[in-house]
C-alpha cells in the first residue's frame, strides 16, 4: 500500500525569488444570491453570542473602589475573580479587590457560578447596567468564558499593559451564550520551531480570549523532539538539538517541570493540553536518539531541514518492530502521566509509501493500546481511520478543497477514503480543513511567512465554512461525517516555514522572527474567525457582520502588543482609508481582476482574492467628481459602454466616458456602489464564483452590486 496524502506539510516547488505581496485559493463557482439580511450587532463581540441586546443607559463604570464579588467559596470560581482583577489592573491602575459574597451587591462586578444547569459547563449570561454587572454561569468554567465577553464590553484600551487615563465603562447589555462545539482548539507546532515556555503561555492567553479551550502541542517531528522522557534521555539530549533552520540547541525542549507549568497555566485558563507524539512517520528526531528504531540499528544524523515524508520507524523487521512497540509504550506512558487531560494525539499521517497496511495497522494498534491502557482517549489525523480504532477515538480532519472535489467520483482522494473508513467506525471528528483552518497558509501573495499548497487563506475564507458540511462536496452535499459526529474545530499553526521569504529555502541573510511574532501575525485575525466558527451557531454567523465586529478588535490587539495582519477587506477601527490609491475591489468572496488576456477589450472577471497585481487597481479622482480604475499590472482602465448588460473590459486609459465611474458609499457601511458615469448603471458581478463576468445592470439592491474598496 502506498500513502500519497499529506497533512499540508509537503514540500512545495520552491520559487527562486521571494514574492512580496498575498493570494487566496480558488473558489468554486456559486450561483448568485442576495447577501443575507443581517441586523447589526449592538456590540463588537467575537465570538458572536447566541443572543445579545443593548440596554438603555450608560452602563457600569469601574472605579478604584469597585469590588469583584464572587458568590461562592469554590476555589476555581474565586480564581476567575482573581484572573479578572489581574487582567484589568495594568490598564486601569485599579487593584480591584475580590470578595466572597452570598448575595449580589450593587456597584460591583458579580461572578455567580450558581446559575441553572441548563447553561451547561461553558454557557453564561451577562447583565450590565448602571448599578453593576452580573455574570452568571453553572460553574467556574462558564464564568471564565463570560469574562472574555465582559472584557470586550470595555474600551479597547483595557488590553494595554500600561496604565491608561480614561473612563472604564462596561457597555449596558444583556447577553446569553453557550458554545456550538465543546472541542475548540488550536495546534502549535513546537517541533519544527521551538516556542519557549513564556511564549507558549502568551499564546494560551491570546487564544483563551476567544474561548479556545484546547491546546494541541505538536511535540515531535523530524526536526525535533520537545518533551523530556526520563527513561530515554537521548530524546532531548540529541533529538532536541535541531529545529527547521537551526542546529546546536541544548535547551530546545520542555522538562517535566516546564511541561507541568504549561499544563497548569492552560488549566488556569480552562484550556486542556493535548500532547501529540507523531508516528510512524515524522520520526527522524526519535531515530537520532534511539537506534533500535531503525532497520540498520544506527543513529540517524540530526535533521534541521524542511522536507516532509522523509522518515519512518522500521516496522518490517521483528527485532525493530518489538523495539518500536516498547518505545511507544514507554513514551506514551510517560507523557500520559504528565498530562491530566483526557487526550493523547498519535499523529498517523504522511507515512512514506513503502509501508504496508499490515505494518501501519500494527503500529496503530500498539499506539492506541498504549493510550487506552493509560485511560486516555486516542486522537489521530484522519489517516488513522484506515486502521481499527478503539471505541471513542477522535480523528482530526485536515483535508483540503481539492480532496473534497473528488468525493463521490471514481477517483476519490486517498485521504477521503481514509475519512470514510474512520466515519464508518463511528469516530468523532475534529475539523481542521487545511483550506480554511491551517494558520501557516499565506493570507495572500504578500504574506512573508508560511506556504500556500492548500491555497491562499484570507480571513474571509477562514470564516465562511461550516464544520457540519466540510466533509462533503464543495457544494455542501455528500457529507461523509454526520453532523452529530463533529466534536469540534481546531486551527493548526505549523512552523516549518516561520521565516521571511518562505517561498524559497532560507539562506544566511534570511530574517527569522521570534516564534511569538510569527504566531501573532499568522493567527490574527484568522484565529478569532475560527473561534467564532467553533463557538457561534451557524445561523448567527454572517461575514458582513463579522468583518464589522472584527474591525474593532485591531485596536485591542495593538493595545495588547499583538502584531496582527491588517487584512484587506476588514474595516479596521482607527484606520483612515481614502478612495484614491491602490485597492482591491471585491464583492462577496471574489475580487475584480483582468484575467489572462491583456489586450484592449479583454473582459474582466471575478476571482478569489490574492492581492496580486492583476487584482489591484489604482483609483484616481477626476476633476468632475468621477474616478478612473487602472490596473496595476498593465495600467489599463476599466471600461463599459453604458448600455444595460454591457460587459466590463480593460482598455488603454484615455478618459472617455465609459472609463469614468461614480463611487458612492452606502449608509452606515464601508461598502460602495460603482456606477458608470455614462448612464448610471451599476457595476455588477454575474456570480460569487471564479470566472464570473462583470456587467452593467440597473440597481436591484443585489449583494453583487455592492463592493468593498480595501
């Protein structure tokens, strides 16, 4: 049997030069449809609560005398109060005292963990009025989730780590909320690029602010082994000496004390750590440390490169097979004993093609038996589904849109067959589709880090998908995993290309950001988008609403020191944009571009956004109040004859009437209509799909006649 599937870490053809601008993956053509009518959310809350209502009045203002009253003696509930006090202290300068009470006092922030059971473990309500705020939950975890919403009802400056002089008023609101999925995770690849403990803790805080409750640590791979195992000291003495692009490390791993600190810190944020011990592929670092895992019984040379699918345990020889089994039992037992959470992730993907099914099945049985022996639940990438699994196992689906396109055909992708085999066993699934949830995918052609083998992934693409249908065809039909078997959603931040100019291999002049800076840039704003996918009801999610709310969070991230990517198409608060200048012009999820032809008269088309020069337009004002739209690739202008149904084309700019456009802003929005000055008809996309034509049409109020000019 041969494995040709990859989790998105395959080696792509390397460009000879660094590209300096972003792109997004192709979209499947979709029928034109009006955008859903959405009522503007009263507050910019992410994830969107199940219900929220703005109340009359001015809200509750914090002062130095405000108390955080916890209506319980439970240590965990009191701990949430202490967390909130410490969270607010730097920016406000207040040392808000936490007190235990039996009744809710006025003029206080009240945390009540004695709410009704129907709220569930993570549900909560908030009522904020002039005389105080009450957060109610059924236990401490729900209080903690509610506190994350409460902080978003305060001014953005509350995220600052230094004292700010201003009023601290919690907006008046009534909120009721609970999560769609229990499993809401993010995976951090510390094997390819080591994240020091403090940087892991920083990322925990950033993720917890958006109600993420699982942290998967990819602890082992070809480039490094990051967790100490007392019985096998060479794993960290030798196996931890390399990273992608680096050699000679002596402390690039977590000691038992380090790991305990991470686990404890995550638990204080009600986040469960999920350790991943990859195999039987991605095991080179183990082979540098334990020669019995190799068919020649010789140590492998430590690897600091960027290739994938280069390693495999020796599974065909009886002696090495037994050594591998003993190795797995030792490692899994040690990691399980250090991990209070219920999960061990066993990897299981990207296995070199000379592995037989019998060998793979034997490995999976040993790994899952060792996991269940420690009373842990086994998780694996969805390729693990091809082997028999213990009851209750979880599989993590990372397939891409190209795989989904084969569903139901005679040539289904191998990963889709593995997905079917896992679903047939009744496994629950964590959805991490690479085309939407892989945070190491470039936003567009200008992104300095990461790769784009699963397409470019702008924030809109991270947001506009449904975990319940992502294992179906691109039109949402033919779903393989039943909705009731979807356990949740997890983002994944791989770190093998965490350097500038990542389209090519690094050289002596390559700039490497700190791991935290790479994580911030690639995660924000996409991690909050995925957090809303995982938390909010599908019926409550809408891109138009989300982009407006998300735009308010940039100021929060700036105050918190998060170096985020100011994605185009999002109205970032505090950013003054002029219509004049270079812009992308987008409707729905597609962008205006010149297409393949460049001759005068060539028709314009809509395509998935990539921020390449063919999709960028220089908008220039004329003295008569109209504008011209010239493409940055060839300098030609958008032109249409002015007749109904006239196709928009490009033509050498000469100022003729068909090249003049009136751009009008819509009320209470940052969207526009673009009308021909030669008759007043509106620029209209034929559909929200790749290749759609652009024509002039009468104003019908269609969503395909409204444009963002980013």
